[in-house]
C-alpha cells in the first residue's frame, strides 16, 4: 500500500496528521529501509519489533514539527513494545537517579499544603514517586508494563498502578482527587501515538497554577545536528521529535506556559562530540560492511548522541 506521498505503508501502520498544527502537509526527511538492521545479527525491538517494516521521519511544511509518519497502529503496538522483563527483586540502583527532576520541581512543591499530590506517568518501577515520597510528597505512578508494576509493588513502593495516560482520572479518583498538582512524564512524550488526545485529558485534570514536568530528547541539539540520520534517539518507538520551540508551542495549545527548559550546556555537549563521532563512524562502517554479529548486538549500541535531553517545566495558565 502507498500513501498519497508515496510512502509505502504496511498493514500495521497508519498515516497521521501533524501532531502540532494538525495539518497534513509534510516532506520526508529520513527514510530507513526495512531490515536496515538484520534481525539475525541485531536486537531491534525498538526499531521495528523484529518486523520487516521501515521507518520514516517527516517535517511539517506548515509548522516545522518533526514526527514519524506513518506510525504503528495502536492495536499493533504490542509488536513494538514487547513486555520487558523486570528483575524479580529490585535493588535500590534499579530505581534510577531522579534527583535532577526533584531539584527542578522542588521550588513548585508547596510543602505546607498537605493535599499536594503528584503523579508520574510512564513511571517504570516508580523511581520518581519513590523519591518524592521519601521527601514527604504524596505521589503515585502509572506504568503500562505489568512486569515493572509487579516488581515495584513487590519492593514496596506505594501507589504504583498499571495503566497509561487514559487511566489518570481513575488514579486520581482512588486518591479522592479531581486534579493533579504536579504531573511528570520522563522520557514519555516522544512515545505517544495520540498526543493531542492525551494532552487534552491531562490539561483537563490540571488547574491554573499546577505544574507539568516533561523530559524528552530535543531535535535542535548538537547531537541531532551532527549525527542526523544515525542519531541515537531515532527509532520506531519514538514518534515525536520536539525542539525547544515546538514543545513550547505544543504545550501552549493545551493552556500551559513553559517557564523553564533545562538542557546540557553547549560546551559540555561539545565534550561528547569526539566520542559521538567515533561511534558514528563505527556504526556507518558496520552498516556498510553488513557485519554479522554473533552473538546479536543491540542495534543502537554504537549510535551516537551528545546528551541531547531537555527538561521542561510548564505551568497551567
Ligand atoms: Zn505542523
């Protein structure tokens, strides 16, 4: 099957309008062929779920937003997100380091308000809610991967529930809340397949002055500029590629004012560049030579980046 822009689309794909301006007027920027990473020699779950499908990134001609088009249909997302295996017994290190998130949101946490409530969506094993709870904040987490929720519950982290953005309202109801003071999503927004639906819901559950914190990779970064098509962050699970400008515009649509965007300082990002280039050439070489890796190699092992992540703090207007 071909779309009107001559992009071959498989039966598990659907074409989408620009998630930012909602128009359907784009040009293709990168096209990755099916089997770019041979499944016999590479682990590729986040590229294409081991399927013979390509990946296409496009840029909206109206608003310049970059996104994946076509994307996996929602009913086929299980192919792209095989249930990840969680360790039976978690260790403290498995929760990750969220101290930089806590530092970013701390000025907005009203510790005198006993009703203050935080929810982390896409919480994995609940590392961020756990840290917030340890700092006296009433916090919950939502995670779609059952294995991770089970492991977290077993460890004893409180208020970790299975679900997605759609389940936010019922999680709030469980805690007798109708809105959420602090909503966090770390490395989640770039995975959404219905971002407008999700943010309409999120926005309806936050009142004026309440806080939203997001982290995601940014497309106007040094790594993206230098490594282009081989940039570490480009793969099939990542549908949305925000820049500092487009994330601000996107959140504005839902009544949020961005108050802060943190990213690695430019000079520090530069320090990563030589290491990135070493990876870049190694990666290009293996692709060109068709290296047969035994045992299989993770496809992104030597895909380069320059720590191109941003943290966004926004306030509901
Ligand atoms: Zn657009």
